[in-house]
């Protein structure tokens, strides 16, 4: 008789219970299914706490490892955070797998488990994409390669490979002038010098972009803080946000009665205003304190430890100056440079005092040279820039690039070499706005407008709220012919900056260029109500274009003042009288300006004055007046030194124009050929073509020689290059009228008609334009249209001199057309 079978003798697949891998009796004996087993006991049996602890331990270990790798090898800090979050998001899957399969013995996977794990993975991926989708998870740096092709003397170019911090990991800090420290003596110069020196020290680190206090001077001036001192924290945060700065750095500085310098700084997050760190330093050496403050700030900005250990951090005295007095004068010069009412002479004086206090102050010599160059003192500027080059070992990398580029561009006339330096600069330090700004400026001066626009767009990406950059974008769009887009940008700028008077000026000028004169007038009147600097000038010019001559003259009279404004207002007044046929008055104003003497440098201004006079009064009936002007020019050319190339170009351009007016075409060509040689030797022909109107002067000569096709080509080039510039100052010469006449004389009536219509769209009431177009139409049998334009011409010439020949000829034409005298 057989014994009863034990549970172990039952086959695993036998019976209903066997299909589940174990009998009901077998499952009833497992510890976790016992009715008296606790929940904790069940979890322990399934190894849930053990696996969870191990998983969290490994997760934290991996996170700490990623943090260490971040610090030592400059990996993205977001990578560790993404790893930590991803592992935590997968925790539900770990718990499910452990609970279902952690107990001893085999288990089968169910469909519910598979869907749970899949869903958890999908959710984890979606969350990671949402949180970290727009951040950099790779390295903090990228490798760039450039060459030293900008070198001179035949040195072969060398490749330079460097790791550059990516934009997301740079610390952009806005510095403001410091307040006075408590219990310290008032010292405004020190309050400006300390942040300037601190910014110079911080800028050595490629991970830091420090915006100097001068960056915010213009905005703070509009807000009522002209000196840039005592600015409230709220306003600091607002303008820092506009500059795309993540941090605001402010502080206090002063000297106590015992001679100790006290410096306290506060670093705050721009967006929230939260205090990141507050530090206080004290000592008898300002620059030693600056070095300590800079080192501490880099730690407070949470720069990677591995980077701080390897990066170069020279004492501030090695990249700035070791003289407190020099630092004060330099900071004052930088402050004064931001204000348009400040003369370059005052700025140069401050820089000169700085370099006198420290003769090895390379940055001071550099800025002094720039100021002297703007003053026209080219030889002294060369000396200052030469001193800066000799002591360039005390310049930061960015300033070395700027000095080299400007030396190539200004002193040596090698714009292509200067652009190569800028290319290297912006490659190795792609977040230096000054590099992109200089590059854009050189491209613009070379009339390479597309390239200039590209540089401005890079600047806008770095400082999306910068007003200077936005205005630069508008100008670059105009120069590339994108006028509608420029108008939208300008209107957006004016709307976003209702207190900035340059906004309506931009809008008005663009609308004028689009032929929308009424809307342009509204914009200019708005700018005038805001006391915009040039609003009256542009409004007067627009009133002339629209035939509102009395309003235009009234505006010109309002402009008259001392110095440069008085001189320019006099030129505009002479132009207005010439426009209306009052030739005697026009000449009298020009003569009075010559006699009174323009602001220094007088030679430059007098040559420009002579060119204007010969443009206004060049017809044959004025030959005696032109001869007198030529005599003045020859005497002036002998009296003033011609060592500067720009001066000689100015002088010969004036002599060429007046010789054309006098009918001495051979002499005129000789002077222009000499100018051409000077320009070609300079290596920067575009630098001189437009400011001295060389294409226009060649056009006048070719027109006088009867070479009308060549003249038209010159006028076309002049209009194309100069049209994006200030609209008003180009109206004083009416190049579009000359273009229309050249086409007309060349037998190309279609092009002549287009030129006339293009000019009249901008200046519909100009008498000479209307008279010449009336002649053109009358000769082609369009008598009614000719009468319309002739009527406008005679209305504009209503107060003309009795012997004004164009008016007399217009009246004769009016009689022939049956119009009668207006």
C-alpha cells in the first residue's frame, strides 16, 4: 500500500494550481503570505528596503562623481542634475521590479509590469526633455581655432587652438559706480576708479563678462542720474536686466581718517535681487584690496574649481595701473567720454593726466591716443598709441587686440589686416562686445554693410536689450536697403523706449526716406518736444523739402548758438537763402562765417565751407566770387601744415571743386588725381570716399568735361553710398538733381525721369528740382505736368533776387506754357 504523496511529488504543471508554478498549499506556506506577517516583514522578504538603499546610494555616488568631473574637467553642471533627476524618475520602476521579483525563487513578467516600466521610462524622458531640453549638457567650453595671419614682417601664420567658455556658462556681471563708505571721506574720483579697476581685473577670466559703469551712463542719464552715483537698487537691476546681465555688483569705497581704504561689495542676482554674497575688505593698498575682492567674487560666482586653479589671474597692477591717481584720472576720462556735450579736449586732458601719473599706463596711453585722433592731432595720437604698444604687456588680451586692430586701421591704413585681428579677437573671445563693435565699424567704414549687419546681429544676441546695438541694427538695415524692416525695428525701439529722443528721430528719418513726409514730420515734432539734439535740424530740412520755407528758416534761426552749432546753423542758413534764390544773402552768410572763423580746427572747416560755397555759387555769372574763394584756399593751404593726409585730402578736394566751378578743369583734375593717389596709398579708400564726397566731386568734374555717362555712374555710386547716412546733410548738394541732368545730357530720358521722380519724392518743393523737371516735361510735350512743377518752382523762388537767372528763365518758360508769372 503506497504512502500519500508529498507536495514536492506533485508535477509543476499538473492541475489548475500547477499552471501557476506552485500549489495553493505551497503558496500558503510562503512567509509573506502568512496572515500574521507584517508589512515591513513582507518588504524585507522582497528585499525592497535593501535594493532601495543601494539604488539611492549609487544614485548619489554618481551625482557626486559628476559634480567632481564638472569641477575638474569643465563638464556642464546640468549633466549631473539631469543624471540625478533621471535616476530619481526611474525610482517607480525600481520599486515595482523589486517588489514583484525581489523574493527568492523564479517569477514571471506580466503585461502590467511591462506597461508600467515602459510608461515610467516615457514619462522620465519627457520630464528630462522639458527640464533640460534647452540647456547645454556637454562641456562648458568649446574648441576654437584661429591663426596669427594678422602678423607683419613676413612672419608665417601660426594656428592657435583654445577652449572658449560657452555662452550658457559665462557670468555676466553689471558693475556700477560705488557709493561712499561709511565714516570715509567723500572722493567721487575714487568711487569711479575702484569699480573700473575691479572690472579690469575680473575681465582677465574668460568665464566672466563684466560690464563697466560707463556702459550704463547713457541710460542712467535719461533716468535723472547723470553722474551715475547714488543709483537705487531697483534701477540698477532694471538696467542690468536690459543689458542681459545675470548679476548686479555694487559697493562702497572710501578712505578713512587713518589712511586705510575700505571696500565693501554686494553681489546680487539681477532677476530676483537676492543677495548672493556681501564682502568687506580693508587695507592701505587699493589695488591689493581689488585683487582680494576679485578672487573672492570669482568664488561667489561659483566658477569651476578646476578652472580657477588653471586660469591666469595677474595682479590688477599688471593689467591696469599701479597709481591710484592715474586710475582716478582714467576713470574720469571714461566717464566724460559718454556725454556728447563733453569735448574730446577735456577727455584727452584727463587721459594725459593719467599717463603723466604713470608713464607705463598702457591703457591710458591707448585712450589718450584715441581722443587725440578725434581732435585731429594725429602726430600726438601716434606718439600716444606708440607708447601704448611699448607697454602692451600691461594690457589685457582684449585691449591688445583692440590696440592692434586700430593701429592697422588708423595708422597704417590696412583695413583687411585690422579685420583679421578682429576675426581672431571675436573667435577667441566671442563674448566681447567691443570686438564685434569694432568689427562692425570697420566693415561699415569700408561700405561692407552686409558684414556690418552680421556683426551687429551677433552683438544683439549677446546684449538683446542694448539700446546702442538696437540703433546699430536699424542703421545697418538701412545701409543694406531693408528700409521697411528698419522702420519696423525703429518703431519697436521707439515704443519700448518712450523717453529716448533718438527713437522718433530714427522713425522720422526712415519715413522720410520712404517718401512718407507727413508722418516723418509728426515723428520729428515729437522728437522736438522731447528736446532731441538734432530734432530742429531735421525738422527744418523736412520743412524745406515740403515747401514750408518760413517755418524752416525760423527753425534754423533757433539752432544758432555758440561754437560748432553756430557754424553749422550758419551753413544751413546760407543753403536756405540759396535754395530760395537769395544769392546775395547766401554769399554774405558764408563770408561772415569765413571771417568770424569756425571752431578749431579752423582749416578743416574752412575747406568744407569753400566746397559748399563753390557748390552754391558755381554758375558762370559768379566766376569772380569763385576766383576770390580760390585765392582764399591757396592762402589757407600755405598757412596751415599739411602733414596729415586727411588735411591734404580736404584741401585738394576743396580746390578741385572750386576749380570746376571756375571752369579750370585741368587744375581740378590735377587736384583730384592727387587725392586719388593719397587715398590709394592710405590702403583705406572707403575711409575717405564718402566723408570727402569724392565720387560727387568726380561726377561734377566729368559733367563739366561733357563725359555725362561717367558723371552719372559717379553720382549713382555717391547716392548709393551716402543715402543711408544722415539724410539732411546730403540734401545740401542735390546729387539726385545732378544725376537726372547727367542722364538727360547723356540721352537717356528714361533714367533721367526716374532720377527726377526719385528726388521729388524726397524733396517735392525744391525749386531747382521742379524747374528742371518742368523743362524736361515741356520738351517732351507734357505741358500740363510741366505747369504743375513750374508753379512749385516759382512759388519757392518768390523772394529771389531780381537778377536771379534761374527764376528769370522759369518765368520765360511759364509764359511759353501759358502759365503766367506766379
